[in-house]
C-alpha cells in the first residue's frame, strides 16, 4: 500500500508540474505585445482634392498672365506702328472732352492731311484700287477702311467727299448677305444708308459710298472694281 501511495503522490506531482507548465505556456501570450509598425497610408481624399484645385488655379493664373502679356505687347506694338509707321508729322490740339487731358497739354492728334472727327481720323485716298488693295493701303498706314455707325459719321464724311467719285468703305458681305464691318463691330440695322433699291446683287459683296440725285448713300459693287476709298484710324492721344 505504501508503494501505491507513493506512486499516487508522484503521479500527482507530475500532473501538477504538467499543469503548471501548461498554465505558464498558456499565460505566455498575455505578456506585453510587441508594437506593430504600420506602413504610412496614402494621402486623404480631401488633401488630394485640395492639391488638384491648387494646381488647376496655378495653371489658370499662368494662362491668364500669358494671354494678358500677349495682349499688352500687341497694344504696345500697335501704338508703336501708329506713331512710327504711319506719319512723322501730326496735327494736334487740346481735346476738352478727354477727361484725363492735363491743362495746357496737347491731347488728341491726327496725322497730317487726315481729317479729325470725334475719336477718329479720316483720310481720302487719291488713286482708285480694288477693295482688297484699298484695305491694304489703309492697313499700311495703321488704319482700316471707314466704318459708319451713325448719321453724324455719314454726314461728316459726305461733306468732304467729291460727288464725282465713289469711295470704298469697310463694309462687305462674306456670304449670304451677312454684312460685316472690317473692324468686327456689329452691323447696325438702325444705322444703314443704302440708296433706294440697294443692295441688289448677290455677286456684289463690297460697298461704296457715292452720290446720286437723291444724295449720298451706299451701293454694293463687285470687289474687283477700282474705286477711291476712305481710311479711318483712332486718334493718337499724347
């Protein structure tokens, strides 16, 4: 019996040790966990959207700046052409209607032999030419063929024209009787001065101003017909 008791005790101890070992093994995971280093995540959707918006605004600003610079350079070039290319001699006078004109200073000028009216200067060519050649001649002087938008302009120019001749103005039909001015200003249906029965020819796409028994008016003609012309340019302000 003593032998069996001893075996039981030994067996009990072994089971106790085994149980203890198992408990320690089971308890091992309860130790302090090793910190897990997470990988850095992608930028948030809000941050990405803000960056895209900033980039878009930057591109828009650069495009606007480039366009503005090109326009400003073009205006400077046009002003230089007017002063240097056209005429070296100017006829100037004070313009009391020009609000920014300082006192005792010359403000508005027209080239010599040009006629001033309102904010423009006008020149009557001597040699007859086709419409395209007439426009080229005006362009070489920093001007374009005359544009008429009011009764006052019509009356002004007809007072200095010779009724024996006809003169090209800057009105033409590029097709389908859609009249357009050479300076791209709108054609005003309320300020047109056609002779009675005009315009009357689908193949007549250019316009002259001439005198008939009824007075001065517009007439459509073929563009290759050689006529005198009236050039127009903006006044030069000094």
